[in-house]
C-alpha cells in the first residue's frame, strides 16, 4: 500500500536488531486518517472471506482492528497479555516476544471466541510469527476457524510470513520490509 510505504520511509526509524519504530503514526502517536485507509485496504483484500469477528492482541493491534471492525460492522476481540483475576473460562497460550526477549501469556475468554466463529486476525507487525502462532493456537483451542491474517507491516527477513503462508493461511501485509540492514529501510516493491 503506497501511502503506508511512503509514511514508513518518511517517519519510520530503524534500530539495532531489526526493529522498526513507527511511533510517529502507529505505535505511540496514531494517524487515524492513515489507520482508516489501511482498514479500507484490508476490507478490499479480504472481501472474499466469510468472517463474523475480528481478533487482535493488545495493545497495538487494537487501533487497526477496531477500524476494520467498524467498517465491516463486526465485533472486535482483543486477546489480553495478562490473565485478569476476574476472568473465568479462559483460553491461554504462550508467546515469545523477540522485541522484549521474554515469554508472556496471551488469553481470551471462551465467551468471545467460540466454535462456529470465522475469525480475521489483525495486528500491527508480523516478524517471526510468534504472536500469530499464539493466535492460531487460541483459535484452534476455541474450535473457531481462522479465515485470514492481516498485518500493517511485515518484516519479510524474519520469515513469519513464510511460515503462515506455508500453513495455507490467507495472509495480507500492507507494507513488506525486505531488509533493515545497516539501519536502512528497504521495502518490497
Ligand atoms: P512476531 O511475534 O511476529 O515475532 O512479532 C510480532 C509482534 O512483535 C508485533 O505484535 C509487534 O508488537 C512486535 N514487533 C515485532 N517487530 C517489531 C518492530 O520492528 N517494531 C515494532 N514496533 N514492533 C514489532
């Protein structure tokens, strides 16, 4: 998506270890106009899917997910990173975070992810695919069906996308980063 690619080149910042910071428009300050355009693009790309629910993980997935849910008039569920003491009926999985170098629990209440649900997962970044694998596990545990996965930014050099596509999952990424080597942002055409 051209608009996003231009914004990444203009405002994205590269850090050691293959990290791209987009705090100026996605991860800290948010640009709702761009967020809406990205959601419109997701709706176009996933138009053929039969879905009844959007799923994401807190916190950075919530903004794009709610925009997609708004456009499609579908409920949006965000998986939580800490198990709330008051929440029963939980599905839980473990996710390794390479940006934080730790493993954390991701959970969702069974009331909001059920057999028969057809789920579109939306998140900000796809890197090694650990968060996505955790989501696949939650969806599998729930008996729901994963219809597709949409990411604002995919870092192709970390190969999470290769894994997901090899599983037969319909994956759409609005901007694909080929490399951040030498702290230079190289985007896929
Ligand atoms: P994965 O689980 O695919 O390895 O990483 C995906 C998650 O890690 C995303 O939900 C995102 O929050 C975070 N992440 C991975 N790479 C980056 C990055 O380069 N920049 C930012 N801001 N977050 C990232």
